[in-house]
């Protein structure tokens, strides 16, 4: 039996495991181990590659820190205040609460950098409110799932960190390049949401009150400060993305611990009365958390990191094996044969979209970015522009069946079955695909804010 036949059998075997629900990390790990033995690669090579990822990847240190940031702002109550502000601005429109959910996803993403965390946090907070407000529960859950897609595009972004690490691109430039496309994704989904809600008559309207907007803005000041701190520090070069993550975690810990006694002194105003009845002084205070709760919050973040970090490491070894097997040349020749600039770009986008339907964005990025990015650069696509195109496509995979991680997350936090979400996901999918096409055709959407571009 030839090596090619054995590798084919191994690939079929792990595909069956994947279809049976085996975690992606184990599927890739089994494939890597099996192919390593067939190709005569020693286990020392695997161990060395894994070690290099964790010891040399300084940029990857930002990943667990931004994950922790998302958990801290959720526990402290800052995420709720950002949601209240979004609703005060949009609640006067038909579908205002649903659009506020999307806006809150964008604000939360600007601190956390995670798709699934954004969906879980905003979905668990606002889905019950949307159902009470007259929205279909399936649409409400689909809205939370779709809103979470901006989590890896609006900076800071965990997947941008990984992409920059793999392709040796400035992570700070990638963060800045994601601001306009991420905002476009939110606005595109809001438009789709408004159309659906106008057609169905969903949502109760609240009057547009300047006093309510000002109070909720004051209440969300800590969230705005955290967003501004990250973007200012990275954009001005005061600190690297990794340092920005550390600073943000420290800020959230200090705010959370110091806010709790003040919140109790106010008599827990956030849970007692509506925003319109509160004073500006009350709105300044968030719920916070106890020092004793920090270990449990950190442990939850560590569990998520423990899932992502090994997947990154083992996927790096997978790249080496694919290179030995000539997969990169095969894919590269196929894409290159399409022709010029736009043909290559659209072919690469198609590959990312199809792959994102069955894999999470992390393995898609680790496996395909080193193959497709050099080809795109060879036909004149700006590396930063292509990075954003690539990752916007990967983010759309979060609501694209059969994988659609955000759909599973939204289903879990809302209790709405997975397959009942799909109908109302289509309108958001159409909006995101339209934005993706615009970003691909208009490079200025990614390079406009970059200095010297």
C-alpha cells in the first residue's frame, strides 16, 4: 500500500470522526500524527513545532488577555450599560431593540475581540428582552448569532492577532484596517434587521429622549473609555496589541473591584428602577465584582484559551505536512490559473467561504492564509487589504451551516433549536455577503485609516 493511499485512508477516517462530532483539535491532531508516521517525521518535530508556537509567539499572549477582558466587562456590568446606550439611540425605530442588539455586539466586540463571546454575552442579556418586546424568538436568537460575527473584525481581534503572527504583518495595522469594515458589517445587518422588522411589525417603540441618551451614555462611560484606551494606544503606537490587552485587563479588574462597594452604597440602582428615573450619579456606577470572583472569571477565560492555543499549535504542524504533500502548490496553481487580479481575489474568497462552512475561523486562517495570501500579493492585492477580506469571509462562516459556531452558541444561550434559527439567518447572511463584496472591491475601506496609505 502506497503512502498516498494510507494518507487518503487517514483523511477519510478523521473526516468520519469530524462528522460524528469529534472536536476539531483532535481531528487535526489525529491527522497530523498519522501523516507524520507515514512520512517518516519524528515526534520530536511535532514537539519542537508546538514549543516554538508557545515560546516565540509574543503576539499570541494578547489572545488570552482579550478573552479575559470580555469576561471581565460582562461580569462587571459594563456590557449591560453598552446595550442600554445602544437601545436608547435606536429604540424609537421599528426593530430598535434588535438593532440595538447588533450595535451592542459591535461595542462589546471593540473590547473583547471574540465572536462566540459576543454572541453569548449579548444573546443571554437581550434575547429575553426581545421576546418580551414582541419579536419572534427565532429571529431574536438569529440576531444575536449574526451580531457576533463582528467580534473578530472590529478591533481588538483575536483572529487578527493570529493572522498577523502567521503572516508577519503588523497587528496594529490589521486592527486599524478592521474598523471601517467592522462598522459596515454592523450597519449592513442593522439595515437588514430594520427591513425584516418593518415587514413583520415587530418591536415596541420608545420615544427618542435626549435625557435618556445622555444618561445611558454616562452609564456606559467605562466601556467607552476601555474602547478608546485600546484604540488610542494601538493607533498612536504607545503600546503593542499585547501590551494593550494587558492594560485593558488591568483597567477592567480595577473598575470591577472598586465599583462593587459604590454600587451597593447606591442601593443597587441598576436593578431597581428604569433608566429614566435614575440620577446621573447613579448611572456612573456599575455592578462590579468581588476580588474572590476573579479566580473563577480567570478560569473560565483559561478554559477558552486552552481550547484555542493547542489548535493553533497543532495546525502549524499541519501546515508543514501539507507543504510536504504539495497541497499548497495544488491550491496555488488552481487559484493562479484563474487569471488576473479580480479572478484570483474572487476565487480565494470562494475557497474561504466554502471552507468556513465546515471549519472554524482559526483552522481556516492557519491552513489557508499562508497559501492564499502570497498568491493574492503576487497579483497586486495589498497584504493588509487581503487580510481583512480573508477574515471577513472567515467571520461569515460563523453563521453559515453546517458549522456555524455562532448558531450553536446562540441556540445554547437562548434555548432555540439550531435548525429553527436558519430561516432568519439568511437575511443577515445576505447583508454580510454584500458588505464583503464591497470591502473586496474598495480597498480604501481597509486602508483609509492607515497612516501613510
